C-alpha cells in the first residue's frame, strides 16, 4: 500500500506539501496540487482514516440510533440521514434499538467508544441515566422524531397535531362517531402526543374517548392486532380505528380480516406514518405522512452545526393527511392536505 512518502516522491514535492493538498490547504500552487492529485491516483493512495482522526480529533463519523429498523418509517429516515451525511463528508453508523431501552443504551455506549463526532437518537423511553449523561456531556447530540422532555438538546421532528385534527374532521364528515386509537408507548413523546392530539380533536366535535377505545400498543404489529381484537369484542365496537403508527395499523388490518370483516364496510382504519405500500393494500389506507426526507436532512444539518461549534435551533415540520379509501371515502375522494 502506497504511503504519503511514496506520493511525495512520485509528485516531486515534500511530504508537507502532500499533507496540505490532502487537507485542502490553500497555500499550494495549482501546479503542485495537480501533481499530488495525479500521484495519489496513479499509486492508489488512500489516507489512513484512523491516523487522521488521531491528529484532528475527528472521525468524520456520525452515530444514529433508531427505534426500530424494521419499521419502514425509520428505515426511510435512516436512508435520508445517510444521504445527507455523505453529502457533507460524513459516514453514518446505525444502531437499531428495537424499541428496547437497554439495547438503545448498548448502541449509544458502543458509538461513543468508537469516537463518533456526533450522535442522532430517536429515544425509546423517557431517558435512561446513560442518555441523560450523554445529553449533558460535550458530545454533540440531536434528537430526531422523538425527544426527552426537559433535556437541552435540539429536536428535529414532525408536528402531527394539525394532521390528526384533519383526520378526525374527515372521519366525522363521513359519519363515524365511535372512534378508537391504538396508542404507542406512553413513555415515548410520540406515543403520548398522538393520543393527546386525538383526544383534543375529538373534543372539538363533542366526542368522547372512553378508556375502552384506547388500545395500548408498542409500535409493533402484534400490539395492533391485540388491541383491535379487544375493540372488536366490545358490545359497541368502534366505527373507526386510528393506529398511531404503520406497523400497528397492519396488525389491526390482520385482526379485522381474521374476524371476516372488511375495511371500510364493517370498520374504518387509518394510520399515522404513511408507507409506500399503503397504496397497494385493498383498500388503500388513509394515513398521516411525515416529511421523512426533510427530517433526516434537517437532523444532519443540526448535528453538523453542533459539531462545528454553532448553536442550531430545534426544527418542527408539519405532517399531512393523505386521504385514500380505508375510511369509507368515495373513489374520487383521494387527496392530500398540507
């Protein structure tokens, strides 16, 4: 493997000149710069990233801990983070918490040991001691999608309250009155926020949200299935079920079909977190879509700002309702609110 000395000899310059070219230092003549670049290409020279990190105290690496890599929303979020980081010259190491706080802490600890330059986290709970210590440390950190209340860390997220209000207004206009929700974990900000938004939206129409119409889920398909089974066993089953994430919506759909019922003829179904294949289900599922790509890019920009000593603000982007046909809509009523 070629060394920096080999490059210097090939280009006919000093090792210091090669180093300045590799670090984009302006005090190198165009001719010398061209000779160094040509030498690195002909010799196949690659800088030693480990040695460079020891010199600069930077690894050009970001850590991303997501809640569930099998959830299509977080898969898309991770992709947008990786793309945005690459454009800024960073690599990304991803840890999957699988909605388990102890696994989240394992990934955070491992990433810190690898000397990442900054950390993006979608917390699985209200904050373990490790997460709180990391947030208070000198490690640049940004929360994405979820956050830990009371912790002074920038948050990049979508606000779904307006979209939830749009959904409830849509269901009410169709004629649904008994509305139920499959909630995410109360320990997560997204879990509690979506229930609060749903209850508030119902209240605007004088509709109650009784306890039996709140199914406790965990953002996994099985919990959506179990909650829907319980709804369907009630003396007065709900007219419509709102699943607070896409996987729980798929579990709800399985339970409805297992009972020989049809969506939306027997019961309506809507979801938070739109996913590409919702348009391919029968019927296509009405859902609230988050601006996943924009969230990933904004999160990376905020984290790089922190790494480079700037003070980024939190970013909140709007979610939107995408109307399809799973709630009893007419075939022509397929639209998106902004």
